């Protein structure tokens, strides 16, 4: 069992945070669909042409590619930057650009408030992962506290 003091220390950078449940479901479903399409292509009646069979397999691969987009999100933390990879877009930020990360109760993933006034969804941390999501968000916030806060200006 991990005690509280070991939990509080963030891991050394670089760190990659990924969701667990969506990856298991998406890749499992992709493998099942592709395998099903291959089996269907093989067992179809003889009046099905080669191009029809190839199309079935390609359809399975296309669906698997779409499912890969759902499993793609990750959050990469390095000493100098934060890379937020969502299903379609990748955002590269430097630590001081990020003001805060928050995930209100009931939200599917956290959002980060950026210095330019916008927000960005971080789909790499998904609330349906339970404790993993809470731990990953806490770790991200600890790194953010250490690296993201700009130094206070000297007041003379």
C-alpha cells in the first residue's frame, strides 16, 4: 500500500498521462471489429468478388482507425513544456501559459485555463477512470504548481 507521503511527490519528468478505460474499450472493440470483418470476408459466398472482400476488411480498418482517435489522448509533461494530445488536435504549451487545471464534479475531463483567457480540454485524464483520474490530475497540478507559476515581480 502506498502511503500519503509517497503519493504527494510528483514523478520525475518526463511523464506521460493516459486514460485507462477508454483505451481498453476502444482498442478491444477495434480488434474485435477488424477480426470480424476479416472472418466475414473469408466466409462470404463465392459470388462475392475480391473487391467486396477487400472492402469489408478496409471498412474494419477504417472503423479501427476511428476508434484509435478515441484512445489517442495523452498528456506529456516535460521540463519545458506540456503537450496535450486530444483525439484530433495536439497543443504544445509552455508551463507559464497554464494558469490552472480544474475538473468540477460531473465533468468528463479537466480543462486548463490558459494565460490568453481561453480554456483547453485535457482528454487524457478522464473521470470514468476514478482514482487514476484523481491521482493524474493531482500530479499534473503539483507539476503545474512547481513549474507553471511565474515568479512574483520584485516590489521596491
